[in-house]
C-alpha cells in the first residue's frame, strides 16, 4: 500500500532536476557548437541592430543614438520599393528556374548510361568553382569586341554587330545575365539534392505504376514527384536563403552601372558601405533584409512543411 503526502500532494518525481543534470552533462559536447552559433550568428546580429540605431561617422566614430531615424531614411529612399520588388523577382526567377532545370538533370543522371560517373562529376564543377571567377568569365564573354559569348550571338544572328549592344552596360540585360549565372551556379546543389531523393523512390512502386498502365508522364507526376517532396522542399528553402543573400554575381555583373536600376537589397547595402560610407544606414537596411528573409522562410516553412516527411 503506497503512502501519500499530507494534503494529498503527489510525491516529486525529480524529472526537472534530472533534466537539468542531463543538460549540464551535455554542455561539454554542445558547448563548442553554442559558442560558434553565438559568435558567428547571434553576436553579429546584435551588433548590426545596435549600429542601426546609432549615428556612425565615416571614420567609424559612434556619435550617439538616433533611435529609428536610420530606418526612416531607409524607407524614405525613392528607389527602395523598386529594389525590393527586383529582389523578389531575383529570388523567385532564379529559384524557380533552378528547380525546373535540376529536375530534368537529376532525372537524366539517375539513368544508367555510359560515362554517367564523368557527367555527374562535371555537374559539380560550377559548384566547386569560385562564383566570382564564373561570373567574371561570363562578364568578359559578353564584352562587345572580344567576348566569346557576344561573338557567338553575332554569329548565330541574335546580335547585329559586335559593338552594337553592351550587355553589361544596360541595367536590364545585365540583371538578366546575372540571373543566368545565378541559375548556373545553383544547379549542382539542387540537382544532387533531387538526385538523392530519386534514389529513395522504391523500384517496386514504379513497377506497380507501369503494370497499372501509367505512362512515363503520369508515373513521374503522380508517383515520382510526390516522393521528392522532402528533397524539393529543403532544396528550395536553402536556395531562397542563398539567392536572397547573394552579392558576388550582381556585384561583378552590375557593379559598374551607375544608379540603382540593377540593384537588389544586398547590392544596395554594399553601395551604402563602400560608396557613401553610411554604416549606420547600411546596418538598418541589413536588419530590414534579415526580417524579410525570416518572414519568407517562416511563411514557406508554415505552408510547405519541409520536414514533415522526414
């Protein structure tokens, strides 16, 4: 017969204390990771937010707090909202094109054919190479007089004369070519993520669909594509974050164009630091960009639930 405490109180189980003991015991193992997260993520974010509320001179002298004046200046930019829209277009177009092309590449690489290993290794090259180097190759390839890409476009009749069009001197065309480069360098990661998902599709499921009379298109969209939901969701999420925060491609392709007609939020931040030396306003713009990314990711995770199947 068990005894009860006076007043009918239940005996303590000691689980909260045991939980604290487990946490303390795990600190030597998770401590380095926590320190790294604090030093690389949390501390810079806090410093960035503090700087966004200060008046910082060109020489870096902190002149005191200005409250939210830097944020008011950010949203007072006549070109802020066009740049915001261009940033969304940049992310949506690059991610969508990358996913569509990667689906096709992954499907091809999943088939058995002679030289498949070499082709798979070749797909990694844009990922392994420097993004700046890849962008510079395209940038100089578009030069009017000696660019190999521009010469090819002239030879096939898409451009009338070599000097007739300056691809990297026009904001619209420079931005369009930046999208092409961004898709190119994003393909390897996305392709291999989808390819890993294809490896998990059971062969008997495909055989069953074939025996039921499903054609290749119906099998792919009705059987294979739903099985890739988790791989696609994670690939899209990581691409959204990477593309939104991308700077090198746009810096190389559009950095020499005057004005802000080819900028995204990331390049605008860079210009405010490099050209106008407004660290405080750039910090406020960085906080705004950080909030935008968090909102996009939160909505995406809420709607898509990328980890649901894992």
